[in-house]
C-alpha cells in the first residue's frame, strides 16, 4: 500500500515498466556501470525512482536528490530519458486508437446515458451548454451535455492526481519534452487502468475511472 501511495501504481507494474526499459536500454543509460576507478554508478532503479518521484509529485529535480542520493542534473536527465523510453517501449500498445472492444464499451456507456445514435453527435461542431434552461427539453439537454463534459474533466482530473507534473508549470522544459512527459503519463495511466481491470482492484489513493485516455 505504501508503494502504491508513493508511485501511483503497484510494485508489479513498476517492475514491469523497469524491466521493459532495461530490455530496450540500447544506449546503456539506465544500465549500471563502473567508473574508471571501479566504483559502481547509480543503480537503474535509482534513476527510475528519481524520474517517478518527479512525475508523481511534480517536484523539481533537486527535490529528489536526498531520497535517491543522486545529483540534480542526473535526476532531470533520468526523468527525460525515462519518459522517452516509456513512450518507445509501451506507446504502441497503450497509446493506440480505440479498438473494437473499446468502441463497444463506449457505445454501451453512451446508450445508458441516452445517446441511441452513438457517443458522437452528427454535426462536427462544439455545442455550448444552456446556462439557464427554462424548458423541459432544454433542461434535459443541459443535464446530459454537462454530464458528458464532466466525464472528460474527471478523466484528466485522475491523470493530474496520479501525476502531479501534469498540472504544474512547465518552465524550462522544451515543447518536445513536455509532449514526452504527457504521453508517458497517459501511457502509465492506461497501464494502471488495465491492471485494475484484470485484478479487480482499484488504487488505494484514487478512484479508478476505468477508461483509457488517448492523445493525438
């Protein structure tokens, strides 16, 4: 429980991510090496823990130096390398477009909410909610439209709760680095959701949304 509280995922899932990164660590960044004097460098888990510490708590690179006993520059580099590897190793599976199973589930949810024609409107426009509905028709529309909007807001709310870096400022980060961080957080969120479905267990800290998040 303590591990899940700190890292927003189970120990088994974290190990799976770590093993996948080490398996594809072609440039050897996360592989533990010895210096010219024979001293061992940082363990792979130290670098990955520093990265996860920054992602989950949204702290600066120097905020994890005492916890993992590594320098600020190393922590920052570890975070950047970590999110790139997560995208490379797991992106194809967990950052994909919805498959037939996903679509069927979403359509079923839409039907329960009163959308018999599917979950998407026929018109390619954004429709604002009615601020002060005064008729039964307007009240019904506003209720369902706002309900669908809250689903999206809650989905990204859970993402921000799991990975505080998503809701924090991005000063000093390049545009591509911000994109890598966002994609990596979405991928790990989808991995957590998948594990919760398979085990029937929800996070001890957050209410699982039970839905994948996709980005273009």
